[in-house]
C-alpha cells in the first residue's frame, strides 16, 4: 500500500488552490471538476509526486461529502481523508472490516476520474480512509 493522495476539505477552493500554487504545487488538471452525486467541486494539485485533492461543497444549501467535517471545526481547511493505492480492494476491505475497527462510509464503487475502483472506510480512531485500485490491464 502506498499513498495515492491527501484529500482536504476547504471552505474556499480558490484561495486554497492559490496557496498551494504559491508553495510550488502545479495543477493536475486545469478545470475544477464538479462531482454532482457528492455535491463537490474538486481540484487536484501536485508537488514531487504528492497529490493533494481539494474538496469544496458545490452548493452550500445541500449536504455534501465534506459538509459534516465543518460542523465540528471553525478551521477553513481540514484534512478529510488519506487515499491509498491497493492491489485488491475487495481483499483489503474484507480484512479491515474483519478487525471491527472500521465502518463502511462509502462502499466499493467506480472512480470518478479514472477507470478504477474506490472505497471509503471510517476508522474509529483515524477517521476517513480511501482505498484506490487501479484497473487491471
């Protein structure tokens, strides 16, 4: 397992993106992606192979994938999840669920930006963890 990306929830996507660009990050893609089912705007930046995914609620009048994190903090920018590349997402999810320390936050689904599989589990101590399986060739 290795880190795929760090996902941060932000109240201001534009200002967060500018801050990362000033630190030397570059955009992974030019356009902000609109993930309608999760009510999110997503932008990815990278530096030396580290990808940071910036997540912001698209419509503040509706619940979103990141809404709940801002209910417990006044911070404008919060680590939302860590995403790991895995070889067999079904095996890793099965093994982790068997520990009793995880609950399914979002079951295994198809990825949004690539042809891959993703899954979000919530650990009772470390929070939200995403697993990412690249397509088999």
